C-alpha cells in the first residue's frame, strides 16, 4: 500500500546541529562503519562483513524512496557535513500509521544527536505525511533507545515478536493503538 502523502521530492530537514538529507553513494563508508559495529546491529541484524554489503544496503535505501516504500535520511553533522547515522519512516501498510527506525555511529552516541534528529522527523510525519500514529519497535534490552523515545513522548503500547512497541500519537488526535 502506498502512502497518499508520500513526497515526490526528497524532504531535507535541518536542526541546530544536523542536516537530514537524501542518502548518496558517498554514504557507503558510514553505512559500512555503522552496520559492521556489533553494538549498533545487536538488536536488528548480523553485522555486515564487506563494503559490497554496505553498497547494497545503501542502494536499497535509495530505491525505497523512488518506489515510495520508505523515506530514509542520512543524518549529517551540520558543521562538517560528515554522515553520522540514519533515520527512516517505513511500513505504511495501515492508513495513518508509520514506523520509525534509526541508528547512530558509536562515536556520536550520548550527545543528544538522535533526539535532535527525531524531532523534525516526527514533526514531518505528523504535518506532511499526515500520520496519526508513529510506532517504534525496540528490543527491551536497548534501554538508551527506549529512553530517547520516551523523552520524545512515546509510550509503551504492547509487544511484537519480543520487541517493545512504543507509540506516539499526533497531538490532539485519539490514538489508534
């Protein structure tokens, strides 16, 4: 199912310290570092082993936008424009509902970057994509991620396949939890 409000032009978002932009081939180095890191992928997949795997992941992220399946941003440091992580919306199978996912390079964790990146992404979801609810699925042991989501207003709303389901509803809207 395609989201009726899916953008035709890739949405660039900015914060005080970050630029969230469309992925590009030069992001392969960051993707390789990110998904090779056992701590980063511990809750989501096996670490990748080759640059070719990173290139293929990046290609799929870029194709997903073209195919209107996912909006996948590269998070960059505004001062240096160096890529430092990713954030995405996906799984628009239920009208008004989107799922958010994200990763950050280990050297950038603990500095508030992810919360800063998620704020405009959430706003974009509610205002531009017209989402009613945003979900995130997090392994219960991933307490830093749970903390970030709760600081942003997400609340636990059940479980799915052993992961916690956290949901944020558009302000002023009844939740479809």
